[in-house]
């Protein structure tokens, strides 16, 4: 009986040594020790805004080699991304530089992740690429490029911890419109090309139209919907339509409006600093066309829009 008890103690001691071997020089060879990379996450815009990531419940990591070729993907779900959260992946391929691309999501019901790009799931879009006023789940993008995977097989288990900054790729757009006919109903359309992004986070040209009915709140017509991130120069065109007839009563080219604001304020509007879009418009009937409106005042992203009279 004493023999078996002693053998059990010895076996337990040897097991401890075996698992400790990957972190200390117990054995001569450590080549079979597991390797990996760990990541911590934060969100800080170039303008100094610090955003929370606790809405993100999924992280999808795509790995690309130095040639931009897809290598591997890791998926983590049912999580909460807090400042203390650490994601560790068992990736180890020494001899090349790699890019780690992160898509953080509230859920994946609205997004489709491919090896080359991310886009909204087709079940939310009609054939004409029209998105009816849906609430897009939170979506953030981050990347760590040119990570050199060094051979650490003789050092035991080595986990590098890298810092990743995540920026919002979907956010709310709120419009408050004053001066429209209170007896009519209106729809707001936003035509853009920001529905699909590649693994570098750059927009891949594909048209989309966001559509939302305006709701009356006193003298205001209010529109609230979610859109994908602002891309400069933006192709976004905002159109206000009378709902029953479909007639366009006002058009706002976003890029022209943003450029006018930049010239007037001498400040650059950076997409990475935008995490929500607020637009306030005051309209009046166009004296040359009673069926349309012209803007007499407005604000975008807390900057006053510029309206100048044209003298012919």
C-alpha cells in the first residue's frame, strides 16, 4: 500500500514538471511548447475621444501574411470587451511578418465577414442595395500590421501582448429638419458607397441607399438611423422626399458641405474622429420652385454649414 501511495506522489510531481517545462528550463528541448499572441483593446480617436467597447460581444481576427494573403481566422463570441479583457490566439508561424485584422461586433446578424472584406448581410438588403431604416449593431475595426513572428521554440511558451486601437465603423445619424410642410410626410434617403470594407479597413466601392421615414416632433421632422462610417471624400448624397409622391424636395451633397465647413473653420473633418453624425437643417420653400426647398441654416457635426448667395 505504501508503494502505490509513493508512486502516486511521484507521478503527480512529474506531471507538474511536465507542464512547467514550457516556462522554465527543466528539459533540454522546449520545441513542443505552445505559442501564441495576446491582444488588449482600446478605442481612442485622433481627436482624443476615448470610446467604450463594452457593446462588443464578438471578436473576429483575420491573419494576413506580408503578401496580403489570408492565412487564418479566429472567432471569439459571448465576450465583453473591457479595458481588462485580453484575447489570446494560438497563432505561431515564424519567418514572416503578419497583419492581424479585428472586427468587433455587437452581433453578426447584420454583417458578413469574408476573407477579403466585410459587408452588410444580404438578407438586410433588397436587390437594389437599399437598406430600410434598421438599427445596425455596433461594429468596430482595428488592426496590428507587420508583426514579425520570431522563432521562440527554444524559449518555452512565449506570448507577445500587442495593443490594438478599435474605431467605430457603424454609428448613428440623427437629422432634425425644420421648415417642411407640416401637413405632409417625408422620407430621407442617404445614397453612399460605404457598405463594404476590405481587410485594410478601406472602403470597397459598392453603392447603398439608407432609407428612413421622418417622424414629426412639434415643428421638426426627425430622422434617426444607423449608417456605416464616413469616408472622405464622401459620395454621400442626402435627399429629402415627399413620401406620397416620391418627389425630391431637397438635396444635400455631403462632401461639398463638409468642404465648405473646412474652408470656413480652417479645420479638417477627419473620419476617424467621427463616431456619430448630427445634422440640423432649417429649410424654406425655394422661391423659384415652390415644390422644393432651400437651406437657410444648418449644422453638421457641431459646425455651422456655409450658405452664400450666388450673384449672377
